[in-house]
């Protein structure tokens, strides 16, 4: 059974009936309008601006375009690679020749940007209604491009980012780094500013500790079980070599609890 774009869209909560697919091709200038096109060096902002301007002629572009625009870039032959999913927030101008739309990059299919490739069966067609595009085959889902590790002192992750780091192949270098250290970390509830100081020590690395938070939100901590983790933010205060005596790590943990007053005004109970 062939995997189609329909399954990809629906898995992301997108109804093909509320969608259109657009396939851009690299062109220096359009012969019919004289307007500049896009190229391989175009920035995301330039591609977005290019997509936002469409013909005012209903026979070329629908009078009432759908909510979601799934934008692809043409590759060789009949291949089209996903650039982004855009949400149409409405028309902002129309001079009789061109209409300009307020388009916002959506997080739908964000993990498949530049990875998802479909077979575009209509070589002369640049725009398709969603139900038609949904029947097009998926020919490739490439490995995600690795994300370089930022460094322990630069990590500030929300819940969705933490889950991605613990799950996605592109963050393999991050997991390796977090597996190599123990230490003291900080969880901040961004709704009210309360903080929790935690530690990973002994045989438990920071990666192992944070994997528990990614899985259930509280990591087994009694103090956090009754707090909604959706607004948590995770960062690292200090790292140690795994051979560091537990006593040293305990002292560091106590220091940060005192310095940040997390026992009295935060989420630590002791």
C-alpha cells in the first residue's frame, strides 16, 4: 500500500478539504508578469513574501483560498520537497492584478520541513486543491539534519523542545552530551515564576533524569506531581563529571536551593 500525502496531512490534524498545495519552481523572472521569482539562495522570508502574492484572476487563483497552504519546492523530475505549511489569515490587499495575503508559518508538519518529498504527478500544474494533492504519493522522508549541541550553559528548553531532544534523531548529539554529565538543573514554571532545583547524580545522567520529565512531566518528584508541566522550562545550572562524589553534588544542590530560595518561594519541599 502506497503512503500518500493524505495520511501525512491527517496525522497532523489537517483536513485536505481545507488545504491547497503549491509547488514553487526556481525562476529568475516570470515571463507573463515580469515579476521576480525565487532561487536556491532565497531566504525563508523571501519565499514567504513570494507565496503571499497571488493573481487576482479567479481562473488562476481561487477567489476564496483555503486555510492551509502546503508549500513545496520543485526538485528534478516529478519530485516536490516540503518547504512549509502556511496558515492563511486573510487577504490584506488587492490592486486588481495582484492579491496579497497575510500568511503565517504553521507548526503543522514542522518536523518534516525539507524532509518530506512527494511525487508531483502534474508537471505543468503549480497549484492543486487539497483533496487532489492528498492522493499524491510520498516518495521520501529524509533523515532530519542534525542540530548542533548549543552547550550546557545555553540550554533553555520548553516541554515540546525537551520531548523533541529526547526523541528525534536530529538531536542525537544533544543526548550524547547530556548522557556524559551529572549535575544540577532548574525547572521554572513560567506561569508564576516558581522554580524547582533538581539533581542528577550517581549512575543517573542528566539525560536519564530529563527523559523522565519528557515522559510524564514530573519525573517522579512529589513536589511536581500536582503541577501542570505544560508551562515548564528546563535549564542547567552546573554540570559535573560522573565520577564526582555524591556529597559534592548534594552541596551544590543545597547551595542553589538557598540562593534561589526555592524551598520557601519555589517548588522544593526540602
